[in-house]
């Protein structure tokens, strides 16, 4: 697939990194900063073009005429929309994705149409994706990740097993005895950073990171098997009144006690005007005296989402030291996130990792409804739709045990209409089923894609 990425910022570089790692992709990156492009070309197997991302001449030089996918990820909504429109009008680029942050645009769906609008097939907002991600974590205290599949019918949850969980110290086979009326499936286990194949005889140890699939109403029941359940989060402190901070406060202030700390007086004033039930404080979130005054030690969560990751790290570490129950920090650099997540910071939020899944769903071959990038891009969870019949498909009409899955790949659940089926060895896949797969090694993505590509004959 020929892919053009417009913008070599943090999101654009992450997209280039993930997409260029797959042999089937030819990636070209466009940006006006020559130094950034040189650095990118030294690190990745990509082609680069310098210039204005919305310029017809630059898009032509980038190969828009025969590109399969254009991903506009510059910092300007207007440039992204115009670039998509130019790509369609002049070059008929089949698929065009734009990063759009402003609600003034996203609230007007009629703007995105090939016939009367800006010819944007799909728009993504990293800020909104991060907001939704954090909201899920707050709704499920104790979880490290909560990811939706099949329109929320089934969720993939990551939990750190700790003493007190009923299943800790016992084999996975005991799970059915503990909660016989709950259907769940352990998709993967990571122990000290290494993947452990989940078998019935596998004993859950304290510190294991366990990924499980379950219907949304069963999440807390399964979590209680792996750790003592945390109390619901009520008192929250958010650091940063940027787009993410304000959106998060708007979502949470109706059912939580929310305080928002912003250093810039003008931005703090703006936040106080748009937020109804949030206490907005003008000050430095890394000020120990301010945090103590606002009773950070009795807060259920401290979420640092300023535009400076160093400030997020420092303020979160301080809040943790002062007694906050759980701290989360927005960290752009994967190396920083891996270094800090654990004892110092409970959850490192990576906007690039969260965003890349929305892009990957459009790159995957076959009918892929959703993709989530996991463990800093090392693993992947895919929702693929089964098409065809037993003659034209490698999965339809076959049981799970009869499907030749790549190493490290498991089928965790099947969504059939509104019904959620946990996958067992004798579960048969029907045409139209949404199949949830977990890949501990994303290098096998291509093999999984081929499984779900229906043809005249797969033999």
C-alpha cells in the first residue's frame, strides 16, 4: 500500500514508524521542516518530500496520483482539510484521513463530503481519543487499559494482578469455578515484560499484566479475580486546561468532583467560563503547597495532561508522593513512558499509541473494523469481520482449533449481532461474525490479514 503522511510532528512520526515497519507499505512523509525530515529518513525506511502539505505541486511530488491512502496529520485543521480536498479533486486519492481538533469543524458533518465538502473520508481527533481513553480508566479504577470492540459490546481490559485477587496464585482453569456464570477469556499474560501463553494450567502470579476479554457488564467481576477492587473514583484533579484537560473536565464534572489547575491566567479564565461544575485554579500543578492546599492526598486520581510532558511527569510524581491514590500522566516519548510507568506513575498515557489504532484500521487488508495498538506498539488487538463461506474463506465455517493462527495469536471473542461469545476450541465462526484477535507479536499482522481475506478460492 502506498501511503502519504502529511506532517512530521509527534503523531505523524509515530504513524510513519508503525506503518513503515510493515513490508507491504511504501510510506512518504511530507513536512516543511527539512531538519525533521532528515532525522526521520535516517531512522526509518521512508521517502520524504519538503514543502507545504496542501500544495498541489508538493502532493504530486509525493506521489498522490497513485497513492492508496493520504493521512493529513499537520497541526492545522485547515491545511489537513484542504490537502484532502486537493488530493481528491486532482488525483482521486481513494482514502483520505484528516486530523481535526476543532469542534467547530467536527460538529458539522456536512463539511466532510466528496461531493459538497472537503472530501475527508475519516477524521480523527487525538485529543478526543485521549479523552475517551482516560474516561474509561476512571470508570474502571484498577485497570491499566480499557479498549472497546464491536461498538462497546465487548472490552479488552489490562490489569496488574496483585495479592488479594481470588485467582492470584491459582491456575487459569479455576476461573470458571470462581465465576461460572461469567463468560471471559484471558487473551495474554505478560510476566516481567515477557509474553506467557495463557493455558488452563498457567498460574497467575503477583505482578502479572493480564489482558482479558469480557462483556462490558462483567468487567468488574473479572477484575476482582485479579486484584482487590478499587473504590469508584469521585475526587479528581486535572493538571492542564488544554483541549484534553477541558474536554476531560466536561465529561467528568457531571458525576465527579473535579478540580482543574492551569498555569496560564488567560487559559484558566477561559476554562472557568466553559466549565460549569469544575473548580478552576490558576497556578502551577507542580507546586507542592498548592497541591497540599487542594487536598491532593485525598484525591482519587491526579491526571496531568498539559502540553509539556516534563511538567506532567514532575507534577504526577509529586502528587503520588503527597498521597494521591492514582496518578496518570500524558507522556509523548515512548522511552519516557516505559521508564516512568510503574511505582512512580501509575499510568503513562501515550497519545500516539492511542491514535495509531484509528489509522491502522484503514491500512489493514480484509475487513478490519477496529485496531488497538498495545504495549507501545509491540502487540496488537484486531477486530476483523469474517466474510465468505467455507469455500472462499479460511475462517468461515471452521472451528477456532481448525484455524491455522500465527504463533502468539489468539482468538478471544466473537460478536454475532448483539451476542458476545467467548472463543473456545470448538466455537465455529460464521459469515458476518466480528472476531477479536490478540497478537503478542505484531510482525504476524500480515498473516492474520490474509486469513480474513475472502477470495474465489484460498487454496
